[in-house]
C-alpha cells in the first residue's frame, strides 16, 4: 500500500512503521524511496497539495500564511542530501540488555538517506520577520496521536540557531519526486544532523517561541532518561543532534558465507559539525582492527559508506565496526553502557554474526 519493497520489516501497519533489511541499504548512497524506513505515531494524513497551508506565527512581526505555490514561487530552491535516522534505530540491541515495554524493536534499518528539495526554513522565517527574542522554532502537524493524554498533534522544536541554518528545509521533494504522503507530503521539515523526530512531516505550522515546544514529542518523548527514570514533561535529556555512529550493512546478521575472502560494507554517520575520519573493523570482538576504505563524501549531512575485504575463517565469526570522527571521538563499546527506559540513541559498536562454510 505504501509502495515499499516486499521485504520490509513491518513493526506495525496503522500507524505504519517499517524498516528495510540492512542489506537493502548497502551500496546505495541514496536510499531508493521504496526502501526508505518510515516511522509514524498516527494514521498517515492525506493532504491535497492545493489545500495545504503553512502558518508562520509566534514571535514574528509579520505572521504568514503560505500555500505550496507561495513556497515554490517566493523562495530560493535548495537540494541537499541528508541522512534521516530514528532515535530508536538499533533499539533491538538495547532490548537484549533489558526490556523496554511499549516500544518497537527497531533493528539496523531505521536509517536512510535521500536528496531533499525545498526552501530554507530560514528564508521563510526572515520573510516573517522573526523577532530577535525567539530562542526556539516549533513545528506542528495535523496527525493526532493518542500516545499523549489528552491526545495531541505531532510536533517538535529546534533552537533558533539551527532553524536559521541554511540546511534546515521545508521540503516538497525526495529523490527528485514529489514527497509521498508517507514521508510527509505535501511538505515536511528536514532537520539535517538531528534525530528523525525533529523532521516534522505534513508540517502546517511554524511558531517562533521563547522556550522549546511543549508538545509531547518534544517535552516528554525523545528524551534520554536515567535507567530508573519515568517519562514526564521536562524529565531527562532532550535529544537533538545525532551522535557518532556506524553499522555493518553487508553481510546480513546470520548470513552463511563461503570460507575465505568476503566483502564487508556499511555506513558511518558523524554528529554535529564533525566528519567521519576513520572506520575500524574487527573479527575478534575488538582486540585487533583493520581500517575500512571510505567511499567519497556525498555531503556534510549524509552518511559515509565504507567497505573492506576480510578473510573469514571456518565457523562462526562476529564482525564488529566502530567509527572515529574528526574530533577524535569514537563509539561506546556496548549497548549495556547506553540502555535507557525508552530505548533511544544506541550508538554502540555495530555487529553481525556470520557462519562460514
Ligand atoms: N507529523 C509527524 N512527523 C514525524 C513523525 C510523526 O509521527 N508525525 N515521526 C517522526 C520520526 S520519530 C521520524 S524517525 C521521522 C521518520 O520519517 P520517515 O517516515 O519519512 O522516514 O519522521 C518524524 N516526523
Ligand atoms: Mo524517530
């Protein structure tokens, strides 16, 4: 129904939540749209492009109401490549450490990369004459979720400094085609470098504020709680920018391969304004490492694909990856170091176990 490939791992049909198998992400710097993961908290709204309106309000001198045609006609178009990653990516490895009731067991595939086309949010905020007092910019969508009590529409916010950075888009195209409804069409926010939850789909309202949004998905969900913590408004650490991570995309976990040389590929994703500097791969759980070859960079907001060839001995081998960034940071070794009650932000070393015959 959503024009996705047949082998998607479907966590739920309504709301639709699905990720591709990791091997489907391998070797494509841009993820084909039929392979791109999708994360939804409510039924996907269908909005006629001609009926869509964007309200820009709050701490602005010139509140606006824009049609899609206004966006297209009045502002400079930009296309950029950005990786979207759900904060729940690789929750399954956290779950293996300790239970996480009520959250889906996302694997390695809640990560995908597309070329997004739209206008800079900054240009729209400038047209609205955003006030110097604004510290945050909030987004609202029409999808109503019952995860919040009372029910609420989906929303998020980002600091005004990020909102005024040219890379943050109001996008109406993905991989050169009209944005499908599943991915937020007619228009979504794309916040490159931030967890997927901030990139609000079907955005209908942009509000300049003094404080972060009070929406459930900003104030209560998508926050990193201490291990014995309970979700509550303002509790825990608000998640925004990505942290450094990497994973193996090929071979698949559990694959059977011939003994001898095998190709191993994957991705690495840097946080903030850092870049990927090095990727290490190990066949002995991190005692010794070889350095993978990095593919060409495809943009500052995109993952960096890497590849190497390794000699697999007969039997069971665990292949491990870790990345290093341009600031010299690397990933934590174990998901046990990262377990948190909602299962967010597992950026520990990536692993697959293979059998060579
Ligand atoms: N309106 C709205 N926007 C949303 C969501 C949602 O449920 N509703 N989910 C968020 C989350 S958690 C993620 S990871 C991304 C997923 O985007 P995708 O479905 O295009 O992959 O959308 C974000 N934007
Ligand atoms: Mo997400």
